[in-house]
C-alpha cells in the first residue's frame, strides 16, 4: 500500500543541523571514553612475500607503550571467506600497506613513534599487478545484485555490427578513485569480559557486528556497534575493512581499555577499498535513421587476490537503450593489490561514462542532436527483462533539461565558440540507477499515551539526511506530525537494518517502518483506538514487494554541462552543471537536492581531477594525500542546478521513492567529456580529463 | 618524549595543560581538552577540517604545535556563539543546507567567519582585480571571491554550491 504524503515533500532543515554547525555532533572517535589507549598500525613494506622476522624490542621498551601487536600474539580469528579481514593470522603479506601489526600506547604520539621502532625483515616475492585484456586468467565475476547477470546477450551482435551503416567502436578508461570521506575511518574498540563495544564510523552497524561476531566466534549479542554520526562514506564504510579488525585485535590485548584508532589520510588509500579502474570497449551500430541495431559493452577490471569485488560497469547498459542485438561482458583480473569496493554508484558511474560518451560519438556520426538520438532509442520495456518499467521518465528529463539549460539552437560543430581565449562547449548525458532494496531491515515503533512515537531502527546517516527524511517517512506512515516522532538510529541495540548503500536506505528502512506502522494501527484498533496507559510497541520486518517480478524499477536523469577550455593551456573549467532527475517521490527536497548536487559535483571531480596513480613497480598508489589526489574544491565548481520532475510511482515502495544518493554522479562525467569535445573537437576517452590530453587542441 | 606545560584560552575558558612537544593544537583540543568541534580530516594541512581562530586568525590547527602557542586564544566553531545559540553564519549554513555529513562544517564556518573579516580588511585573493582592496577598502565578495577564499576547506559531500550562497548571504549583511 502507498502512504499519503504530508510530511514527505516538505523541505525541512536537517534535524542534526545545529549540532553539526557547532561541531557538537560527536562522531565515532569523539565519543567520551575512560582512559583511552591509542593504536597506530604497522604496515607491510613489500608488495607480496612473507615476514621473515619482526623485532619489537625497542618499541616495547618505549615508555608509554602498552602492547605491540603482531601475527605472533594476535587472537586467532575464524577462517571466514573475506580475505581482506583475515589480518595478522600468519606471516604472509598480500599487498603493500597491508596491516601486519600495531602499537597500543598511552598517547597517539607515542604509538606512532613506537611503530617506527619495529624492525621487520621480509622475504619478498614478485608481484602481479598488470591489468590487460590479453591475460589468460580473466574471470567472470559473481553477481553483485542477483537480478543483474554479469554477462548478457541477445540477438547476433557481430552480424548486426558488420552490416550497420554507422558504427562506433571505442575503448574508454576510468581511473582508480578513492572515496576520501573527510572523516577518515575511525574506531573506538573496547573488549570487556566477553564482549566488544565499538564506536565506529560506518554505513551499517549490523554488517560490522556480523563480521566481528564471525571472526571472533561470538554471538552477535556480544558485539555492540554504535555509530550515530558518520563524516561521509560514499561506499568506503559500507563493508567492514581491516581497520575494524585491527582495532578489535588490539582491544583483545588490553581488556577494559578503549582503543582509539583513526586511519591517517595516507592509509585511507590502501585500507578501505576504492573504485577500481576500468577498461571498457563499447561498440554501437545504427541504421540510417539513427536507430541502434547493435550494442556491445565490455569491461575489464582488477580485484584483489584476497577478496573478489566487481565494479559492474556494464550493468546499466541493458536498461538504457532499445537495440535488438545486445551484449554485455564483465571480466576480472585478481591482482596483488588492495581490495576494491563499492563507491558511489558502483558500476553506473564508470559504465555510463563509457556508454554515454559512445552515445555522443554515435549521435555525431549519425548527424543527429544527442538528445534527439537518445530519445529515438529510448526503450519502452526493459530490453533485458522484457518487463514494463514501473515508471520511466528519461525522455521527460532530457526535454525538461534541454528547456532549462537552453539547449535549443545549439550548433553541434565542435571547436568554434571562443571567448577571451577560452573555447566553450556544452554536453549532455543520460543517467540511471536501479531501485534497490536490501534485505533484512526491521523497525520497532513505540507509542505512549502522550502520543509520542519512538521509532527504532539500526539505520545510518552518513550525511544523507536519514535523521530527517526517515522521521518524515515515519510521520506519514503513522499519519502524525513529524514533531511527534523520536527516531533512533545507528546502534545495534535497535532492530537490525540493512546498509546505507545503493540508494536503498529509504526504500528498505522506510518499507519496514511503514509495515510497523500498519501493525501499530491494528494494535491500536484492538485497544479501541486509544493508547493504553503503558503504551504499545510493535516490531515488523520489511515486507516483500509483490510488484518486483512485474516491473523493472529504475531512476533516470539527464545531465548537462557547459565547459570552457583554455585555448593555450588546456585548462578545463565547468561553468555550469544542470541535472534533471526522475527519482520518484522526493521525501525532503532540501536534503535530497544536496545529495544530487553532491553527486553531480563528485562527477565533476571524477571527470577532471580524480586519479590514484598506481606505480606497478612498487604495487602501490603513490598519490596518497589530498594534494596529489585532488578532489573538487570550492573554486573548481561553478553554478550547479538540480531539478526533478514529478513522478508518481506506486510500485517501488509505500513511499514512492527511488533513491537519490547515487544517480547524481551517473553520467556527470560523460556530460562534461561530451562538452569538452564540443568545445575543442578533442574526444577524451580516458578519465580524468587533464590538461595534457587537451594540448593538441590548444 | 618531552612534556611541557602550556596555557590555552579556548572558547572563553582558560586551560593549563601538559602536552607532549609533538602534540598539535588540534590534538590538544580534541584529545586533551575534549573539544572535538575542530575535526581531523588529514592531519597535515590539506583539508581545512581543523580550522580554528588562533589569536584571531584562521589556521589549520593540525599544523600548529601546542608548545609553540603557549598563551594563545583559540576559538572553535563551538565558541563562535554562546552555548546553545548559533552564530549567524551557522544559521546561514543550516538555511542553505551547506553541508551533509557535517564533518568539514565547523572548519568551513570558522573559515568563512574569518574570511569575511579578511575581505573587510581589504586583503586581496588570487581572483581579486588588480588594485581592489588596496588602500584599506573592503573587497567586494562576489561568488568567485567566496569560492576562491573558501577553497582551503574541502568538502567531500560537495556542498560547495550551497556553501557559496550561505556565505554570500552573510557577506551581504
Ligand atoms: S586536518 Fe588539518 S588541514 Fe586537514
Ligand atoms: S559536509 Fe561532508 S565533507 Fe563537507
């Protein structure tokens, strides 16, 4: 059933705003604890090999050092599948920078210094870090989301391509990107008696709880994880990483003393995952009327030998355009590198750069306006699943965006607009992201005779505005004012919640809350409509969505960009970005706009700046700080406009929402690359679009 | 390891504390005095999350050693307004939703407050037109000036397009 929007749709200031602007919202590392100790990690100085010897004598003798942790004294953890988490269990080194120990001391200064006193001798082995098409060991990854197969095929792509009058066949690459939330990964771990307590910066307290419980073979009730505020995440804090395990191992050595552990910015580049680089080949064939007859999209990417992760770059392709002959193909190479992970719009962010760049090239080859070309190839039913869409407003987004951006009358000729030494161009790209729901969420609602409703769910707010938006959802689910809602999140003491990831938060948690609200209404009815003196409490799980097998559910959008490229030095400035999105109902227009805006700006950053430079000789990222790994700063960003169209989708969930966290980044880089081509005539197919790639234009 | 005693006046309260000579002002505030309003994003001067007013000027407190600032006055975002109240800049940030996760935000706000004073005092920036601001006149803060002067404070949530109008609203007052 669908709930009636009263609180939803109202632009509300963030409930946690006052605490955040004063700096009084306490993030994990800032929680007050008694007599803390500080952990500093010891990291591997070779890419692969084994530790021949560790000498901890000098470190242990340092005043203020409480414990030195190595594989020799670490708790033996269970042999769980995720190799990324199995640290300090042997003398093996799997990648440069891997945690191999740590020092626990009375102050952070002492711990850090003492680590430098530990002497490690290694037996080094040659490493294998080269990603290329010709490797004999490329493999098909396991599915990330079960409904989206890694490889798809329909019709005869090769024959259709061979006979197509217009063809595009190009290879696009995206760079290694690191999430770099401004709050690094932080933990306070305490081992007391037979249980752990963690204050932790995470997208999902229950995932951390499950991983720690499995590793240390404890019942989940003996692992409490608390995470009220999270200083950004973007995927890096979705899955547990080795930093949590190291903190837990350290806490085991010093019972009853809280161990504080914050990764340095440099360690953030090897410990908490990254968006893997991709090499993508896109082949398009079109008929004389500008209709696609064939579409093939292939991607190869690295993962680590410890744990598989696939950036499903080709996932969006079978959703986007109607072409009778289609093929997508994903391949992975397992290398001696840290393990990649999900990063904002995993798959779509990389894949739609390639596909939407290729679509621009094909529009030009067909002599069609890129918006018109996309509209001509819009799919009516989902090309792969054959299902109708629960709602699909790609065309509406493109048209609305064109109108607002001032697209009409655009001269497609590249390289002819010049003002004051700058070449000017505009570009467009489409965006999409599936409506995902993650299993396992439950919600409890309590109401007292004072008509205040306490809503408990172990959900996360990583800056997305959950505190506010989920309260709005709860108010409408219960049919009460939002001021009557007292939301509690971010603690395993509350009912279990799925991760905040894949733009699934409101869908998953909101559906559980709506279900609990329904039950509460039933309970109330049983009590004659009045809340009894001792209150009422109900708990419900997220129900199945019966429409899932009948409709394909996806959000869509259109991204526009105007760039200037300096004619002599190739500097690119994005003067404006405009996005129009079809994301179902918008719960809080204020915070949702910020999410979309943030995604678009991160897309700008991906397009122009972000690249972790990997040195194959040493098997490590060498740009390990925010000076050499530039993320967009204030001066890099021009005017950004965010719009959405009214979209009423009764099938996705009771709120009618599709999620807004990811789609803002999807297609943003392609729109900018397409605008750069329009400005200069140079097609940059390798991100980021740095000055050197544009010098021939100048 | 060498310990020294220093005095710091933080958000209006005097403190006397013993610190390791390696302790930054940021760590002294956060780990010793329990004032976690300034944040640690990089610990080496590249993100601005740790920005405080140190003797009236905005600095990255991770780059300042406590031992070198004995007797200094520090103002954090928590001390810009009396407890429980908001500085007008903070109210502007909330109104414009100029943050998401909030981790860069105390630094952004302290930076913005100091930046308005710098512009009022006529300090030019890299985008200030030649001659403007010299001779004691205030620099007019258009969007490009705000963007430039706020670029020492990174925001990974990328609230920049909301930070600029929030600061512009204050600049107009
Ligand atoms: S923490 Fe000081 S500048 Fe980043
Ligand atoms: S609000 Fe999250 S980093 Fe700025």
